[in-house]
C-alpha cells in the first residue's frame, strides 16, 4: 500500500528564490508552481521532489545532531565534479570531503542555510 516518500517540504522566506537555487546549483527542474500561494515544487533527475513553501517566521538554526530532520542527501554520479562546481559557485561546505569504504560525502548548505549532504556511493545501500 505505501509506495514511499513522494516529496519533502522546506519552509522558506522566499520559496521561489530557494527553488531557483536548487535549479541553478543541483540541476533540479521546477515542475509545479501553485496558482494560489508561493509554493513551488522542484524535481531531480531521479524523480525525487522537494516542495518549497512560504515560512511564517524566521529560520530555525539547528545543529546537525539536534532532533528532527537534519539534512537531505543529494546523490551524485561524479563527486569530484559536483564538489568543484558547487565550490566554484560559492556554496558553503560545512565539512571537507571524506571517503570511507568507497563512499564519498560532504555536508553543505543551500541559500537558506538548510543542511544538504553530497554523497556518492560506490555501491547502493541494500
């Protein structure tokens, strides 16, 4: 009956700006704009979606280990190229790249400060 996660929502002071950041930096496409609100959906090449909704108050700053949703993992086929491209675009990385067991990861933030996880796995998780 349950098929999986269809999308995740991120509340932003400017949903359009945040959606465009995902388009410009992570190759998502805008696949839906609400006609009655500032809501924007973006879609990745693998079909996963993020909904950008308008926030009601200031962003909450959180540590990567606080309770709740802490990051979205962004899967890439070429870690080095993605890391270089994002760095050149001025994206703020929170950690240096780290490779363990064939998997390479680094944490960074989007233009609203949401934590993202750049990941390339040598072999997918089971």
